[in-house]
C-alpha cells in the first residue's frame, strides 16, 4: 500500500493517463481506502478543468448568481426606483408651486 504522499507524486501522471498499469492499480487501491485522497483528486481534477476551460476561452465558472448577490442587486434597483419616485414627486411639487 502506498502512502498519501506517494499517491500525490503519481497524481499528475495518473490524471493524464501516463501512469503504467501496476502503479495505477496501486493508486486506485489507495483511493478505495482513503476518502481524503479521493476528495483531493476531485479538487485537483476540477482545478485542471477550470484551467483548460479558461485557456479555451470558455467560461471557467458555471455561474448561477449567488442568492446574496441577487438580493443585493434587487435591493440596489429598488432603492434606485424609490429615488426616482422621490424626484418625480419633488418635480410634481415644484410644478404645483409654480402653477
Ligand atoms: Zn490517501
């Protein structure tokens, strides 16, 4: 059985498919018994894919707008609307005074 450290040394080769069969089997054996390394592998792979995506001019992040950001935008928009309404009321007031 290899250690986590040894697994990390094989990681790049494993992912680009250049790791030869005996080591590959040992590598996968370790992954079966070591969830932290599986997690690390996932993160590592995602990072590589993000990098590739950015190079290919694709959007690196599939971007659902975070709920907090959405709220902030809506709030900003609402306060702007309120501002506009205030301006209109003031203008209407001025019209009245003039008239
Ligand atoms: Zn491990």
